[in-house]
C-alpha cells in the first residue's frame, strides 16, 4: 500500500509497533460475539490485528477521506467504515449491543472525545469497555486521585462514570511520524452504578469553578456557587473550608453537584 503522509491538522501519528499493537488487542479480550468500534484506524495496523480475533462486526471511524479509501481497499467488506468526525456522530446508531472501543485518539481532541462519551446516558449499555491511547500527560490527569498534582476536572468527571486502569506507557518510537511526547494506553470500563447527577454540565461547571482557583482554599469557590449558604453546605458535607480543591474526593464533588442542582431547580 502506498505510504500515506500523516496530516498534522488531524493530529495523525500512526501506530507501527507490533508489540504495542498486540498488547492493546489483548487488553480488549475480543470474542466472536463482540462488536468493535475503532476510532482513528489510520493505516489499519491495529485494525488488522483486531480482525484476526474474528469479532462479530468491526466499525471504523476515520475522518480522513484518503485514509478511508485506503482502508476500504485493504479490508473491503471486513469492516464497516464511517468517514466522519467522531465528535459529531452518535455511536448508538451502529448497534444496540455494547461495543468494545479501540482508539489511538488524536492528541488535539482526545479529552473532547472522552468527555463526549462520559456524557452519554446509559453508558454501560452503549459501551462494554474502551482501550484508548492518550498523550501521557492527559492519561495522568484521567487516572489521578485525590491530593495528586494531576488531579482535577478530568479525573473527577471520568471517575463519575468509569473505572480506569493503566495498561502501558508507549515510546514515541512506536509511531510514524515520531511525536515529541510519550503516550499511555488506558483500559476504561463503564460503571454499572453511578452517583445520580441530573446534568453532567453542572459537574463540569462546579469543577471548573474549583480548579480555576486550585491554589486557593475551597471557601472561595463555595461562596461563588452557594453565596451566603456556603458555610451551611460545607458543614452538611463535612468540608473543611481551608482545604484546597485537590484535597476533595470525587464523591465530595458529586455531592456538591447534587446540592447545586437542588439549589437551581
């Protein structure tokens, strides 16, 4: 197949390391009954390995028209190719079965893609699990826990609906072209039971206010959200007003979101 020149505008870095491809595929634990969705298949190196596991069906979403044509030439009717932007499609139209998602996500929109999925209702009915490649710094923010430097909005939003496990760090040499940064593969599984939040935008709003002032004590963001009632809310939720935003657990943010939704309803 003719070598495709990666497009910088689409954040394209093609995975070429066979060992890493095998590790990613193995993490999916694919069976013959599984429906697969691959995001950004690029030149199809991972696609080929996925197909070797003989899943029930493989959907691939590739925005690049030239790559899409090459993928169809290479795999023909073995895949269902969707030549669209992953941020603009509704994956639930593909199948009613929960899908296993693989993705070497474009670095420039990887967090947007993840947040889009988190916001889905009945996430665990749409997706079985995700095996996703992120920029290492972004992956650290996703898996970070309370009191860690990388802990913040993305950590909290992800932990609301997902369990996350790090699989492996990936060297820049595993890609073509070679990126300037390291990558990390994460295994992400939707939780069956989640804290009841009416609208994820409210959780985004709250964490935004807190972590825009992450060095300040939580008294300030609490007073912005709850005005004169902030002291009452802090006592109800057992929050120390001298704590910093990174000191509060994800559960505290979920509880704060519930109080905020009661306030604005």
